[in-house]
């Protein structure tokens, strides 16, 4: 799963039926120090109750469909966890406030 | 799902049976501000009734086959929603006209 | 599906049983103007009767296995259509001769 | 499977049910000489009993779900083996201590 | 399938059960002229009886699991064929010795 920060949200009315009532969040890949990586943001279905600004785990590809909210939906990315902390080499590089 | 702009369309007569009668649109990845990203455009099956110029959500890989129009088809990309608006940090970065 | 040009062919005698008698073509990603993109060429199973020089649609990943010729085969890329024409912004960028 | 080094760990309380009690490790792609590759680290579920500093095999995408610990979980990366040694051209490029 | 050269081998004792007794080879993507591409080598399960130095076809992602040796295994890359020759524009760019 990639580490990503929730930076916004998307609204889409005309969409596939199985995406109805799903929260669509804009996420951007981030480092373990919560710095944004220089890649285009993309949209993930929220399956973990995430909010803007939070650092999350995004499961890409078919992995994003193994949640109750995304099962059988035309989804290639889902937020599957909210990160509390990250540790590298014994030191905390990220801690949720 | 990536954010992409519909920039054109493709015509293919000799194609796999399960692609028959599908609308093939040319899309290019875009930022949340509707700026095209410098990547080669590609072809996605339209499962959302999209038109040229619209900003859409494209589901890549197996995710693109979870729509009525692409089920069991040899497809790796489908347009699964038309974007109405995108918001980052409380400000609209895109709004459909 | 990516837009790609058929640039050659591959011969492999010692291969997995389910690849037997399949036409293996070398393809390289191309723009909508039929210009080759600077990426390494790769091999796709031909499921559309394509020939060298043609611009084709290549379905990547699991999508490449949803054809009669590639079903259940260890394949991650198949040619699923031959392009007749591509249009961007109302103008033809490619037309098959 | 990519070659990767375990560089840390992640803690996530609010996560999808099927990720519960899974060890989430931070990994970064590495060369066959155990040098880190300049790509953003990411999170993989540990299915091989790996520890920080070890060089491991990470199976990406759906491949990461074919372990007892990740079956049916919203996972796109799993550590599936701990590397003992790597050999290129008859010479050891890595050996576990 | 990508064109790749077998450049070495990997040994992993502590690994997932379904990887047991599988030959793990280190491969690196190559051009149709058998020149290595500047990308990190990775590990593929050998399903074609390949040896070091050979140019092979590697099926990535779920495609790598459609062989007898990799079925249901946590694998994202398998060698599915040994290349005899490659031809581009009517000229041989590679021929096995």
C-alpha cells in the first residue's frame, strides 16, 4: 500500500451505479515523513473514514476492491487505513496529532 | 481512479468481439486543476456517457471491467464517472460548466 | 488500452503450453499521431489479426486475457483491436491507409 | 517480485477489518547489491516473518494476496520471502549475515 | 510480456509455502537488441527452464500465475518463454546462439 495524504475531495454525479454514495477523496503519494511526492494526485474511495490532511494507506489495483464499500465496484484505489505513526530506523518519522 | 480529460475518440473495426459497439475515447491524465499531465494519451471505454473536453474518472486495470459495458471485455481502462467539481484545501480547483 | 505500433515479432520455442501457437508481436507505445514513445518495446499476443506497421490497441494486465486466444494463458498484454483512425479536437491525428 | 529492504514499520488503528493484526512494514525497493533505489518507500504486509534491515521479496498487486495472512485482504503488497543471498554472473552480490 | 535477460539467481529459505522448490531468477528488462534497460532487476519464478544469460519473456502481474508452477502462488512475475529470435522491420535484432 502506498503512503498518501488526503488533500481534497471529488464530486461526480454521473457515475457508475456501484460508485453511488461512495466518498471520493483526492490523495497524493507521500513519503514516510509526510512530504508530498511529485506525482499527479488521484481519486480513491474512502473505506476507512479518512479526512482531509490525514496520512493514509491506499491499496491500489484489485486490492482496492477487498473492502465492504468497494466490493465489485469499478475501483482501482481505496483508502484502507488511517496512519497513526510511521517509524524508520527506530525513530518516528510521522505521528498523527 | 485517475483524473483525466477526454481529448478525442478512436475507431477500430477489427477488434475483439466483446469490444463491439463500445465507445472508445482518447483520454489523457490531468491534474486536479484540469491541466494535462505530460503522459501519452490512451484509450478508455466510456461507461459514463462522457463527451470530449470533460474531466472524468478513469478506473485502470481490472477495476475498469466492473461496469455493465465492460464486464468480461479485454479492457484495462474505463471511464466510470464524469467529474462535477474537485476541491483541494477548501477551494474549488475545478468546476464543470 | 494503450495505443501502440506493431514493430516486429518474436519467436520462442520453449514456452508455457498455453502460449503454444500464439502469434507474439513486438509492440511499442505510440502517440495519437503514430509517433513512437520512448519506452522499451514489449511482446503482446495478437488477438486481432494485426500486422507489422499497424497502429493497434493493446490491453495490458489481466485485461489481456479476456480474448479467446489468451484466456487462461500467462499473458499480460494482448492486441485487442486494429486502429482505423484517431481523432483529437475534431481533427484526424491518424488514419489507416 | 521486487527486491526490497525493510526500513521501518507503520501503525494504523482505524483500518479495514481484514487488515487487523497484520504486521505492516515499510519497505523500499533495492538493487541486487542491497542499495536502496530512489523511489518512495511503501507499506507491505509481512507474510514471511521479516525484520527491519532485512532484504526481502515483495510480491506486488494481486500476487500479494496469495498468502494465508493476506487472502481476501485489501492488500497490494506482501513480503513473501526473506532473501539469504543473491548471485549475479557467478558472484554473490548479497549475503545475509 | 516484457523482454528480459536472466542475470542471476536468488536464494530464500524463509518464504511462503507456495514458493517452495521454485527456481527464483534475477531478471532485468532488455531491449529487442538484448541491451539491458536502466531499471532495477527483479525476481521472477522460472516456468520455462531458463538459464543465466538467456533472453526471456516475463509475464508480469496476475499473468505470471497462469503456469503450472505458479498457480495460486504469491507471484507477480514469471518467465513464460525463452526467446529464440526477435525481428524488427524484417531484420533480426536478436538470435539465440
